[in-house]
C-alpha cells in the first residue's frame, strides 16, 4: 500500500464511480430508451460512440488518482502504467464480449423476443452482470493476493479456454439448456408476450413468467459463465481492484448499444474467434510466467490491439473457403 494512500479520498472515488455508472444507466433507460422501440444501426452507432468516449475519458481519472497517490496501489503502479492497464483491460473485456453477443442473439431468436423489447431485457441483464462481475473481481484479487499459486490456475484455465475457442462447435438451442429446464420447473411459463412485462396475470388468476424474463435469466447465467474467462483475463492485466473493476464495468456498460450495432453483422466477423483465442492465450501465458518474465503494459496493449484488429480485418477482407460439394 502506498504511504500516501488515504482511505477517505479513495472511498470517494469508488462512490463517485458507482454514481457515474448509475447516471449512465439512468440516461440509457430514461432518455435514450424511454419508449420501447426498435433501435436502428445509426442510433446504436451514436450510442456506442458515446459509451466508448465515456470509458476512454475515464482513463484520465484513473491516471489522476494514481498521480495524486489517492489509489491504494498495492502493486506500486506509476500513473502511466495505471492508465495503460485500464485501457488494456477495457479492450480485453470489450473484445471478449463479442462472443457473448453471439450467444445473446441466439437466445433472443430462440424465444422470439420482439426487437423493440430487447433493449429492456439487455438493460436488466447488464445491470446484473455488473454486480456479479464486481463480486468475482474482488474475490479473484483476494485469492491471488492470498494464494500466489492461484495465478497459475487462472493462467492454465485461460489457455484451455483459448484452445477450446479454436474448435468448431454446434450452436446450442437455449430451450434445451439446463437453466431453461430449471426455470420451467420452478415457474409457470407462458409463450405470451404482453408489452415489456416480465410477469403477467392470466384469466385463471395465476401469474406466469413471460419469455422476456426467461431470456433475462438465461442471459444472466450465460454472462456469469463468460465471466469465468474475462475475470481471469483482466486479472492477468492488473491486480489493482479499482482498475480491474472500472475497466470491466465500462466495457459492459456499452454492450447494449454494441449489440444493436453489430447484431446484423455478426456472421461477417467469422475470424474473430481466432483473435479471442490469441488474446486469451497471451494473457494466460502472461499469468503463468508472471514471476519469471515481466511484460510491460505497452506490450500487452499492442498485442491485444493487433490481435483484435487482425481478426476484424481478416473477417472483412478474406473470403471464406468454399466447401466441396
């Protein structure tokens, strides 16, 4: 812990960040999407740009609190490295979230959720994701700080996940999932969609769970599963709780707009899985060799940016191989 560290100013930073996130969510729900509507690509593009600008601007706050010695800074990061770690962590989470968008699109399609109600489901889904990820980050940091060997466990897990991403897997039907079966056992489910309500009353006097709530639950559980990849990945970039939490949450904050921006073009990014595998493989190796090889923040940022950019460019310019008939 830095000798200049003061608990109260850092507590104020934490509270200020939570307030900022709540304000962003309020603007998103009560200004941008006050009325249920189909979000166009143009509208989603503007909102995505706004959330990226908010996230990138916050990197200045990260630099400032480390420069002023407000941060706890257990890893003794210089302000410049703290800035780079935040940006790198943000890019890692944003890139790994692409896979999540594929799955969310499949879930929406399986339960036939009308486009104008999808934002409402995503809003509450993202809110839940923020809470769960915050809990997982704090537990992950605590584990690594208390048990040094946990970093090797996380690293090995990321390498395994990277290898798994290279395999071609059949698309899973969410209605055959264990989560859906458990929801069906616990609650009476109706196929009727009545406005944006998650629960409705029918003529028999009973309450029924609508497809919107079922979709929300499955998205939440799916996000927790994806977090088992992204949380170790961010902890490979930084073990500072504030940087890990803020970069992760800022990336998640923009996922709703990004979903509507890229959902119609998801199939075009056919090589993005290779980028994600490279990113996970890199951070996994970084964790495994952390005590032997020092990888600078600049190197991490460059590798991740090149991997992500390479996957996007390959998807745009390389034609898929035609299968032999």
